[in-house]
C-alpha cells in the first residue's frame, strides 16, 4: 500500500492476477484524449487515434530527460489520459518491441512497434489513478519508481458512448462524429424531431436549431460533422477547426413524430428569445 493506504498501480501489476514486474513497465501520460491540436502542431494531420499517437515518439538521441528515454525502452508501456484534479485514467497496455521505424514526416521522431496487450483490458478506461503534477515534461514515468495510488474503478468505461436519454446528451464535435456511427444512437436520433443547442464553450455563445419533417436530428447533426456549419448563415463565418475544438451539442426539447412542425418552429423561436441567441453578443442565430 502507498503512504495514504491506497492500493497502487504498481501493486496491481505485481498482484496474483496480473503478475507483471513494474521494472518492465514504462508509463506514458497524454494531456488530452482529443489530440487534434498536437497533431496539427506536429504536421501529422493523418494521425487521429491515441494508439498511433503513442507510437509516435522522439528518437533515442533526441535531447530529452531520463524518464522519456528509459520509459520507451521498457518491455511494456501503460498509457494514461489526463483527468481533472491531478488524476489520470488508464487507457491501454502495450507490448513494446523496442524496435522502430523512421518517421517520414518529422526527422527527429520515430514510430515504435507497439501491440495491444490485453492483460489489463478489464481496467481500460475504468481505472483512475492519482497522477500528481501535470507539467508538460511530466508525461513519462517508470512503474517501479512511481506509486500512482488508485482512486476509483468505474463501473463502465469512460468514453464508452451509451445513449442515456435525450436530456443527457452533451457532446463535443469529435464525440458527435463518433456516436453518429453507433447503431444505438442512429436509432435514437433518426426520425426524431427536436430543438437542439450548440454552445461555443470559448465565448459561451449559442446557436439554437430545430430538426423537423424528414430532416431528422440524425440528419441535421450529420451535416455539422461534415462541415461544421450545416448550411447555417451564422456559423459559416467560423473556421471549421475552431468549431471542432470549441463547440458542444445538446438537446433542448424532443417532440413526437406526429406533432405539427410549426409548433416545433415556435418552440425554437422561444428558445432563441430565452437564450438571446439572435443577438450578436450572445449567439450565432441570424433570425
């Protein structure tokens, strides 16, 4: 046990069920699950998933600290994602063959040969640890030198998109694109009439829209995934990358399929008035 009497990730590795020596494990911490910004900075627009991003690392002779070099030499790599309050969520466990190929885009980087090791699959996206500081240079650790007390084991993997009712929908642009590919969400949103809300988290401005007739909520939201603005005048002036990084999607009201569309339009106007979304200071609606 750690000093605060919490079971640790190090002890989990050594447990009867797992039996992996911490000395064989390097630990990597990603600052955010959505890596689009970092990818853009690194001139790698084609890299969009955490597995590939994890494999993309500095060359051995790259000027870096001890932990980065030693971590990437370990037989296994345990990958975590930043959570709030100096915590981190266990993402995935990899076999590290300690072999790599030259990165064709960045001269000072290489691509590690990693493969998913399912020994810790039960804990993926459910195990929460106390990481401590979240400095930029604190992304690599050695499992035998860092305790990482376990603070929670979630019942359901975080990031698993289960539809839990229209009132609980709150999605980033990236997550919206993911759920629209899932059968459960497609069923819930297809043929569904609604008034929905888009929130710019940076400015707190709103855009209120409606899905009526044959243009279901599924259809409307697909258009936002495709181009960001969905044909709406007030959103066309925004850069698509800005929308991807800052917009959040939720549902204000849903309606039975037989209701007159004019009633939905009336409710849409009511929400625009309440949220003042037609005023430039508060929203993006143009009418």
